[in-house]
C-alpha cells in the first residue's frame, strides 16, 4: 500500500499545484480585463480628443480662409482707391473723352430676373462726346 499512498499524495500535490495555477491564472485574467477596460476608456477619450481637434482645426481653417479673403479684398480696393482719382484725367487724356458728366467707382448691378447674379463695374462713366 505504500505505493498507492505515494500515488495518492502525488495526485493530491498535483491537484493542489493545479489549483494554485488556476488561481494565479484567474488573477492574471482579472488584471488583463481591468487593463483592457482602462485601455478602452483611454481609446474613447482619445477618439473624443481627435474629434475635438478636427473640429477646432476646421473652425480655424475657415477663420483663416475668411481672413485671407478679407485681406485680398482690402488689397483690391486699395489699388482701386489709388487708381480711382486719376480715372477722370485718364478718360480725358488717353481716351479723348470730353468733360465727364458722371463717374462712379465700384458700382454693383444685379440681374433683374436672378438677383443672385451680379456684376461689379469698377468705373462707370458718362460723357457727351466719347465713343469708348
């Protein structure tokens, strides 16, 4: 019987080792699950941050595009403002026009049937003896 008792003890030791192994495995699984949950929360927070950054970036891009457009418009009107005072003289000297009866800078005209369509005239003039 000593051999049988030896086998029983060996089996009991192995069962005890297996129990310890399973307990350790369960602790590690719990640790991995907790880490996975933290990682999922971090990923969701990162996703929210990315969306916020993209939204802010889009707002900034639109704002900068608007500012560039405003700057370009200012540069265009600056040139017109420099040239406009000389237009009456140029009309008389270069185009052979007589006295200008009427002139206006930056006159906007809308199409009667479609108000969304418009034209801008940078110089509108009227003189009696000019054919241009």
